C-alpha cells in the first residue's frame, strides 16, 4: 500500500482568496501558490494587491482581479472572470474590516459597513460559488472568523457581531452540505501582526509601547504572523483535513485557552 506523504499538496487546484492583497490573505495566497495551486485574488485594492505579489516566486500562479465582496454585482463579475475556462476547488473568504467601539460608539453607518463587508460579503461570495460546488459535488470553503467570534471582546461590538455570524454560517452550511461533499470550516485568529492591527496604532503618542502591550497580552508573549494563519488555512483547504467540517480552528497563541 502506498501511503500519501503530502496531503497538503494543492497541485491543479484553483483557489479564490478574497482580501489576498494584504496581511493574512496575502500570506495564504503565497503559501497556496507554493503548494501548487492557481490562486485568484479578489480584492477591493487591486494596485496594492499587484504590488504585494509582484516579486513573488509564484507570481505566475497568482491572478489579481477587482472584487468588492460587499457588492453582489461586483462579486458576480469577479466570479464570472474567475470561472472562465476553469472550475474553482477552494474558496477562502478572508477579506474583512474592523471597528473599535462599544454599541454607544458604533454609528449605524459603521454597524452597516461591518455587516455588509464581513457578513454579507461572505454570503455573497459563497452564494455565487455554491451552484458550481453543488453541480460537481465537490468544494472546500475556509472562512476567516476571529477570537471575536468565540467570546465577547471589549470595545469590539460590531466586529464581534459579524464574526459570531461567520461562525454560525460556517456551522450551518457544514451541516447542510456535508452530504454534498462540500467541507466548510473557519479559522479564529487571535492578534496577528498585519496592517489591519496597526492601522490606527500611529495615532497613539507611543506606538511602540502599544505594540509591546499587544505582544505581552498574548499567552505566547507575541502576536502571531500572517504565515502562521496561512498554514492552518492550507490544512483546512487540502486533503489533510478531509474528515474535518464545521470546525473552528483557533490560531491565537493560546488566548482562547485561558
Ligand atoms: N489581523 C488580525 O489580528 C486578525 C485577527 C482575527 C481575524 N482577522 C481577520 O482576518 C481577515 C484578514 O485580516 P488582515 O489582518 O489580513 O487585514 P488586512 O487589512 O491586512 O487585509 C484585508 C484585505 O482585505 C481587503 N478588503 C477589504 N474590504 C474588502 C472588500 N469589501 N472586498 C474585497 N476585499 C476587501 C483589503 O483591501 C485588504 O487587502 C479579516 O477577515 C479579519 O477580520 C484578523
């Protein structure tokens, strides 16, 4: 009997990664391309995404197209381009936006913006690809949730609301589509060092002190890297996790354990 030694191989797989132009999505794009996949990045910021992957060793395996996941017309156009002459094997719903504040500090506009991108965006992308997955009785979806989808985190009212919704969508779709051979899982990162985390840090008088506090508040004494989330995404996207569906994989340096 031959035992397959590389169940993480993505050769000949076509993968869509939303938000692949920065941070965690960029690391997933690079790692998946290194594992043999053809990766199609859908990002609202095409210039930054092209720049991000321009010097990649795998640039010939990475396509970048405009996609605003919050807008169903933009999503449908992106899916039409992505599916021209090929079938998609894996969807990584990674793109997301954040907001810091309690309910009192969250305007209706910010509430709607977070809902529209994080929740409706995940719905738009998944709904657009689902007919293809159902036709082929095959597909893998990896959703990007957060520790903020597992517990209430102070000052993250709207963000927690959207990430709890992503975990709910993941589990409910996993139950609906296990019989269709479609696996749906999500990742719950803790604090990961990306532009998302540092967007507003320079507004503080001592950004270095804030960063040091962020590191110190993690059980492992540091924030995670985008690459450390990407390896878990590779596990969930590949045959290495062939019996895993409806799961939430924490990548949080131990944060949720305490
Ligand atoms: N960084 C963290 O600490 C952390 C922790 C937990 C979860 N997450 C989640 O991980 C995901 C990626 O976060 P990141 O830290 O890499 O962020 P990032 O800001 O570095 O990258 C986000 C990417 O998404 C794109 N994007 C934003 N809105 C979009 C839209 N409407 N349509 C298409 N693309 C859009 C941006 O242009 C950018 O390229 C998000 O869902 C975030 O909520 C991040």
